[in-house]
C-alpha cells in the first residue's frame, strides 16, 4: 500500500449521477491524467480546466494539485466526467493502462497520513463520515475529523513527554547527588493527574459502537392514556394494538419514526400502575428494561380526566435520569376538570391528539431536540475500540508508576529506570491513538476498512 507509485480509483459513488470522478495521486498523476484529454496547460495547479476526453470525445474537467498542497500531499489529479459509473470505469481502465495502479481501500487517506496531512484519528473520522447512517454518527465522525481526539492525545503526550524527560535527565545526572530535576512528590502528583484525566475521558466519551443503533424513546404513562394510538400516529401505520380496554399493551412494542434530526426507535411500554399481581410485576420489568435502553422518555397523560398517577409518573421518569418530555394527549376532547392534567404536570406539556392528528409534528421536533441535547451536549470525545484499548494500556502503565511512587517515593526514585519505563509505555500507548507511534500492521488494518477511492 505504501509504494511511491501513482495510484488511481473512482472516488464518486457507484450508480447513475450527473458527474463522476476519477482520482489519481503520485509522481506521474499529472502526465497520466493529461494523456486522457485534449492538451491543456498543466502549469495551472488547483484550477478547473475545461477540456475534452479523447475516448469517448465528451466534455470533461481536469483539476491538478501540486505537492504538498493536495489531500495526499503528493502531486494529484482529478478527472470530472459527465454521467455515472460506466464512463468513469472506462476512463479508469485507460488510466491504469497508461501506468497508474489501482488504489487499495483507504490508500489515498493512508498516503495523506504518511505525508503528515492528517493523523490517524482524522483518517478514522473520514471513514466514519462516509459510513455514517444517522446524525449521531455524523456528529461523532465530525469530532474525529476535526481533531478533538488528536488535540487531547497531543496534550497528554506533551505532559508525559515532559515527565519522561525530567526522569531521564535525572538518570543521566545520577552521579550528581545534589541535582534533582523533579521531586518524587511532584512526579506522583502529575502521574495521578494524567491518570484521572484519562479516566474522566473514558467515562464521559461516547463509545462509537453505541452509535450503530438508533436512539430509543420510550412512551411512559398509565394504562389507556393513548400511548399505543400515539405510537401508531407517529409511525403512520398501525404497529400497536389499540383497544378501549385498559392494559392492552403487556409488552414493549416498538417502531421507527422520523424526526427532523433523523430516525429514532419509539417504544410503547406497558402502562404504569400500582398492582400486586404477578402479571403487573412482569409488565413493570418489561417497562424497566425498555427504559434502561432508552435515550429519552415521553410521559403521556390523558387530557380528559384527573390523573392520580402523575406523581408516580414523575418519580418513574426522574429515576430514569434521562431527557423527559410531557405530553397531554386527547387534547381535542373536553376535560372533566379543565386544565387539571397540564397544570399538575411538573413541566410544560405538549398537546397532542393521536386520533385528530394534532401536535404530532411539534412532538417529533421536541423528540429530535431532546435526543440531540442528550447525545451531544456533554460528550466531547468519541472513542472506538482501538482508542479504548490504547487508553487502557496507558492507564495500566501509569498505575504501575503510581504504585511504586505511593509505596516509597524516595526508594522509587533510586530506581528511576523503572519509572521511566512505565512513562515510556504510557507515552507510546497514547501516541498510538493518533498515529504518533503506529506499527505498519495497525496502519494497514485501519486504512483497509476505507472505500477504494478515499
């Protein structure tokens, strides 16, 4: 993958389109791209050059990028062609016949990394953006691509590097008993601070694997308030059984609905009621299971009657500790005690009617906003499995240094090589996350998961 030759690939999506792109990168990219079109002045880098393909003779565009001012850091070229995959494949075959090599998956991004144009986390962000299936994944990919994780790792590496330099300087001057570059107490304080910083990041960061599933929203309410009707209305089809008999829903029923920020999974849980029966216990367990997996709770009340279970609903929602919306359903029907339900609710209510199709768009907007706030407000980092493995390795090395310093600081500093070894292991582990230290097999595994033309 890392040869210094010229590579080429189709970088536009497969299928019908108004335009497709064949991308080249490498020392011979300008010559090869220029050989496919009528003569143009190749001295104009980073400009759109209108030209004509030789075979077949159709209008085309050529963009040339001069090293190092390109995505890969090499001389690069793009042939912009009318139409979709068929013409692009014909041009690619001609480009390969002219001396280019078919790019491997992720090879363009790998070359960008090797030429210092991006770090590993940014490259992973590019791949994650291409493969994103929902808005949460797009936001997490953007954070990787924009360098949030890289900057955090760089700060850790600077701190670890400074500590390591101080310890190794002490080793170099070990024959000078009066020379001390860092005290045991200060070293212990810094090691403890960095360990705590890593622990906080692991606690508050979003785990990439959790973004593969749609965010879940649970409808919570007492029996017969219209939760199932509301689910069907939001879904646009009958997913849940609706009956005037209270307690029809015994198990969690779910469907996918669309909100302004993307799709969410809406779950209709069994009604909340205080009952000593074995069936009620099973229903409560099913509801608690659904809520444990949820990102947001929508508390549904019946706007036509007094609601003695509002306190119970409020407590149930509060215990969940997640974003909560309050909905007064059946708002098109007269209330027994006007305004009682909405006035008694602990928060402002949205007013809906599943039967009359009222307030549904407003509820979709509110659900989308709640999901956005819950998933993106507090997390600044997104960690995948590879990141977490290296952070665990760094933490293990730092704990080893901590234990030596805590047991007997003065004694530990008499053997600074052991402390230096642990700090070096921690530094290498953090450096592996952003590619400051990355063996070839790790690079190959990361970039091989990319698209061919990226």
